[in-house]
C-alpha cells in the first residue's frame, strides 16, 4: 500500500513538473512576443504596474503593448509560484539529493530571473535583456531535467546495457549539439535586443551576396538605402552577428541529423532516444523554415515568436537526449568500475 501510494505521488509530481515546464515555455513565448513587438517598456515601472499592485491592475487597462508586457509579468509570477511549489513537493516527497538540489537551483534561478526582468525595465540596458532571455532558456532545461528524473522510466534506464565504446560518443554528440543550440539561442537574443530591424533583409543571400561586404563604403551605401526605405542603420558587427547565427544553424542541422543516425545505428533498442531523435529532426526542419520565414516576413512578431518557441523546444530535446544518455552511461561506468575493483581484489586474495 505504501509503495503504491508513493508511486501515485511521484506520478502526480511528474505531471506537475511537466506542467511547470509547459508554463515556462509559455513564458518564453510571451517574452519573445514582447521583444518582437518592441513593447518591453510599455509598462515603465516595476514591480508595480502604473502604480498598481500587478495582480490588481484593472483588466480594462490591458490595451496595446501594455497587454503583452503585463501578461508577461503575470505568467512570470505564475511560473515563480509553480517552481516554489515544485521544490517544496520534491523536498517533502523525494529523498534523492540530486533531485532536491536541482529543485533549489530552480527556485534560485526563477528569483534571479524575476529580478533581471525588473532591472531590464528600471535600468534600460539591453545587456540585461539578453542575459534575461538566456537564463530563461537554461531554466527551461533545468525544469525538463527535473521532470525527466520524476518519470517512471528514469530508474529503469540504469538497467539498460549498452556498448560503452559506441554509446559514449552519442552522449558527447548530444551534449555538444545542446550547447550549440544554447549558443544559437543566445545569438538570437542578442540580435533581437541589439537591433529593432533585421541587419540582413534577404535569405538565403545576405544583402545580395553569399558573403556580405561590410567595408565602410558598402555600409554607407547600405545604410543610405535603408534610410530611404525606413529601416534603421546597421553596423558591420550586427551584420556578422546575423551571419554567425546562420552559420551556426547549419552546424546544428548537421549535428542533429548525425545524432539521429547514430541513435538508429547504435541505440536502436532505447525507445526514448529513438523517439526523441525523430522529433528532434522534425523540429529542426520546422525551425529552419521559421528562421527563413522570419526574414522573409521582415521579423513579423508571430513568426519570430514561433521561431523562439521552437528553439526552446529543440533545446529541451537536446537536454533530454543528453540526460538520458548520461543516466545510462553513468550506471554502466559504475558497474564497470565495481567489476574492475572486485577483480583486482580477487587477484590480491
């Protein structure tokens, strides 16, 4: 009876953790919409909203950019409360110290995230906005790890037997790809906060060439054309920042495809990785399409926000692939070390 009750409690904890992850993704989408629409300062004060307690701000005043900024704050507060509740639930119902530690880190992260959001409003610094966006993605990855650790299949992963020589590169590839995606998201956040317009307005070419020229004379001509068409001026740094975003997208594409192929070759029997790899590839093509569409639509807010959202989901899939691979390899490595130790002990005896 006690075992059954504990299993039900863990099952509900897992559902709640995934709900918190979904709420975090919704928060990232909300933040992306605020940035894409350029309404981050529609509410000029913090933590109040035009002098009101944010939870008591009249609905009749939720108009224009205020609607997007204010709802972003409310969703952020909800995620904060959910994270605190999740941590309390973990500490009351779970005895795994690693899981407990992750829950505390999550609480500290969400508090820091809230402070950064407020400072972005009060200090008017783009650098804070960039860090705020990057921390949100890392926080989502952390919540996904917590959700994975509370699943029923997580303990069973320790019983999976794999060939270490073949499987170890898979974990490394998952980690490297995940880091690349995170860097890509950071580049995207920097682009969104650095420039209100796209630095490059065409795709797949870049200002009419495959490799853009950024000499002073060319920049002068380019900015003269942009001024005539109502666009803001750009610098060479902003152009190459967008090019770096494109180049890294290509690298990530090859990495995700390589991971999928290796899973189906060396880890076909691990259903979780097999499914993740297929969906990761599907998300990759969707993300590439949204990236091109963002440029073709001149950064339409809904398309750009969808691009941010799918990027966050891709990061979550990368974190999940790495965490599952780590779990399998960690147990195998421990068992191999134990076997070697016992063998040496037997030789000595």
